[in-house]
């Protein structure tokens, strides 16, 4: 099983002790995260869950897992848990204030993200800590929603956005 961490300038094979990542979540308000490096996304990944590390990922036999994080100072973190391959296709997103599900914020990559799925930085840290400590299990300390259960358009389609912005090409 190969684990990887990508948190701004903190990028390496394996996972750190959760305390190492605490500064991204528990800094004074407005100083959380690391988007001053030109990136506001992070990830913890595993290739080869359940003893499938030697299986062919192109054939869909290897089970991989990604925990994606999108951080925004003043707003919090949106987490997406994605387990795929080997018969798995699971995707869950953190649940924040669902009354704001139809409001979006653009990240530094100009991707629209639903405000209603962001959670406060300290709660996101608890989820990341639990994810690391349980070797990639879906954290139980926060609420999740299966992406298939989200209303259509929760994550706007980038192709439609480009067409609306620039017209059909």
C-alpha cells in the first residue's frame, strides 16, 4: 500500500503524524491553509487498499482512495472522500450548512465549489486526523453525504460554465 500526502509545500510519500498538519487548520482565523503558494487544494491518497497494491489500476483491479481537501480562509474546508477500483466507486462530501448548497465560491483554479459543503477548519482537522489514524476509513467525526445523493448542479459542470462564459466554440 502506497500512501501520499500533498499539503502545499508539505508533499511526500507516506502520511505524517496528524500534528504536523494541524497548522493548516488550527492557525488564527484568516491565516489557515496555505493558498499563498498558489494552490488551495490538498490530498491524502492510498494506492492499493486491501492488498491490491500489485493489481493493475488500468484494469480497475487496484483499489485506490483519495481524500481531497479544498480550503478557503474565512470559509473552511470542503472534503471529498473517493474510493475507486476493484469494484468500488464511492464518493462522499463533507456536510456544512445545506441551506447554502446553491451558493458557490471559486477556488484558485476557478472551480465553483458549493459553500454548503464547507466545514470549519477545526472540524476538518478532526476528520483528517481520524482518516490518518484509521488508515483511510471514512471519518465518523463529521457528517458526509454520498455525492450521488446531492442535487443535480451542486458541483457545476465546467464545460457548461465555459460555454455560458464564452459561447459554443
